[in-house]
C-alpha cells in the first residue's frame, strides 16, 4: 500500500521565501496547497480556523509578513496592518494548528534584538527598538503561546530569486543591481552587521527540520559570514562583474530613517547544522540569474 502523502500548506507562496519553499517541497512526497492573500487572510481568525480545519494539513509554513520597516514606524495605518499580519496572523495559525495537531513553521526577524550585545544565541532575550521588531516579536510569542508543535526560525537579510507577486518587496541585492545599471555612484551604508540568508538554503533547512524530526522550538538559520550592507554589496558587485557603478561607503547617519536598526544583530546558529557561507550561496544565485 502506498504511503499517504504529507499534506502541506505554504502561506505567502508568492513571496521570495514562499517561492523557494515551493521549489524545495514540490515534486516530492507532499500534497501541497499554495496560499497567498487571495486564498487566506491570516488576520481573520474565523477564516483561518475554518480553512485549516477543512484541509487538515500535517504541516503549515507561514512565509507571510509585512516588512515595510520605516512605513510601519511612521504611519499608524501601516503599523496596524503589520500587527495584523506579523502578530495576530501567527497567533491564529498557531491556535488552528493546535486544534488539528499540525506543525507550524513561522519566520522571525533579527530586528527583535536591540543590537547592543552584537551577536545573539537562540536563548538570548529579545528587545526590539522598532515597531516592526515589536510586531515580529509578538508574532513569535503568539506562536509559542498558542501551540506546542512549532519551529520558530529567526532569519536576517533575505536574498534569492525574486517574488512572484509584484507587490512583494525586492531584496537589497536585487534593488542595488538594478540601480547600478543607471547610477554611476551608489552610496551604501556600511552598518548593520548581520548575516545574509539565501532563500533556497533556508527552504532546504525547513525541509530538513521536518524530515529529520528536529526538536520543536526556536532556531537561528542564516548563512555564515556576517557582513554590513556595504561589505556584502561590494562582494556581490565583484561576483556580478559590475564595473560601471562605484560603491561609496557611508555611515548610517547619512541616511536618517524613521525606524531604528540594530547596529549588530548576528544570529548565532547553535542548534542546527550550519549553512554555507553567504558568498558561496550568492555566487550560485547570481550564476542562475
């Protein structure tokens, strides 16, 4: 008798991470449902409960997020929306998953830390310094408080093949490579030391967590090799052969922004096999572009 397929729902399937997750889990022993904002409003508790109970998945991966960091800080309507997507949505999914004994995977940002310590293990206490960070921390707490079978994965500086959705935010690398075509001089902040995360490597790590039955809890899953924005982009331009644009290193004070960022939020991975260096991952990604 053929083994029953694992039923999996990917939420935020049109985003950058959702796309990578779809690629990794497709064509294998999974029955996959790909949901985006057209299929589900995760902030709607009644809708979430009804859909999850109807489909009865074994695994739910929530890659939906609202990450307009500065707009969240200065605009009340955007802050309200971020709380719905980043905080209330994860709570609703966690409660629904608990009802049917499903596993929930949810992603959290390094912006839940204040940057004072410099690098953070999974057990370090968060202390966000922005409204965005507050919404992501509350989402993490809501997952942990409303279900028992979960993987909370903290990540930072995501990059990879672009989202399918036109409304999705582009990665920093994608944005700067586009700007380099028409701008001979690009000022880039040489600040915010943290680890870049390749979407495909992260998606494979999620599969490994599930397939190998890792203990439930919090994980830091990022590519190795911390960099600032400027330091990383300099290497990406070198790999890409960009020669028509000069990169100019500037301090964070050159670009005052509404939301505070942690000066150094290196996520230390102490519980999961370490991912390859981000530069190696970037070479693979750029080679496929």
